[in-house]
C-alpha cells in the first residue's frame, strides 16, 4: 500500500497524542490504509473531493473495528493521522484525478492481536470500509439532489458518454472504519449512512424512491418518443441524432416544456398551410374555371 511507510520517532510522537501515557516504538504496530476515494464504487456512488477533505478531518482518532460491529470488544486499532492524497497519473471513470483518503493506524502489540498483525502483514486482513454520515447525494449527470429533486437518470447508465452515479457530499460525521471481507469500493470500501433513520425506514424510503424513479424514467421515455415524432412535423426538420442528443439529458419538466413548444409550433405550421415550406401557394393554371 505504501512501501515508503516507516514508523520512526516522528510517527511515534503522533501516536502518543492519543495515548494516556507515552508508549515505546517496539510496543506499537503501525500500518497505512486507504479508507476511501473518489472512484465509483459497487453501489454506483462516489465521494466528492470536498467530502474526502472533510473526512480527513473527522477520521483522525477514530477507532477501527470488524464488520462495522460497534461492540467495544471489536476495537482493534486507531487512526493517528489522516490526509487526502492524489495520484496525478490516474484518472477516474468520471474524468477526475484519482483522489483518496490515506490514513495511518496503530495498535499495541499484545498476545491477543499477534495473529491479527500477522494476517495484516500477510495481506489477509486488507480490505477496509468506513462508516460515515453525509447529507447530500447528487446526480453526476445533471447535479440534481437525489432526495429533494429526484431525476430520471439511472445509476450505471451512460448519458452522452458520462456514467451516472450518486455523488456523496455534505459530510457531517465519521463513525468508524472496519476490516471487511467485501468492501463497496474496489480500492478500500465504504459503508454510508444517511441522516438518522432506522434501517427499516431507510429500506422503505429507498424502495419508494426506486419506484418513483422507474415511473419517471418511463414517463421520460414516452415524452422523448412524442418529441421525436413532433420533430418531423415542424420546420426546419431536426436530424434524429440532434433530437436524441438534445433530449438525452433533459429532466421530465424540460421534456414536457419542449413537447408543448413543438406541439404549438406543429399546430401553427399546419395552419400556415403551404407557407410551412417557406413558399406561398402558386395560382392554378386553370384558375379561370373556379366557381
């Protein structure tokens, strides 16, 4: 993870800021970890860089446990330093410079955790996950708030070459970090908690939101098809590719407004008759026989 990490006297001083009495270097086991980053995770979510910066402030001093089980007996280590780092040579799937939360943790060498230290050194205990609280989830495509103003964009789908995901921001608290078997993030893992609802209430709200999004998507698809049909009845006629590109990232309200506009233009063009094509009707050559 960090081949240059060396636990020296300066690191020991940082550790001793969290101990009741100064400890010796030989009694401490310290190791570096990547807590989370700004890449899209398995849940179709990612942290903003601003969120990572806030987490860096909050995670210093936080305890490490197993599987997010908050029992006191599960406390295994503590973070003594945390910072945001970047890899300029690596670009995320969203086009940002890869940014991650880099932390240093320590534990006291005891008989009870000797096997754990061996497993960490051997790469067995490696994946970690964080538990935190955020106040905002926004759509990466249109920027709408997923809770306050849900849009029709679906996580995992691509819109105009841009992959849709939820951007996590507005960090309000950091609870703990855990050793886990399968983290949400491929590089580290992340477990999120939004507001203070119970697990049951959260599940119900997520299910309702999923149904609303599905209805929204279907309604948007219907509007897009109607807009495509209307685009052939107005002048100038727009190319199919142009119409698709125009409507692909529109919200339901924007699509409805465009449909009404095209409908009104279509009615007007039909009323204008021959002038629809930019020319007035020519008089018939046998007009003298009109009654």
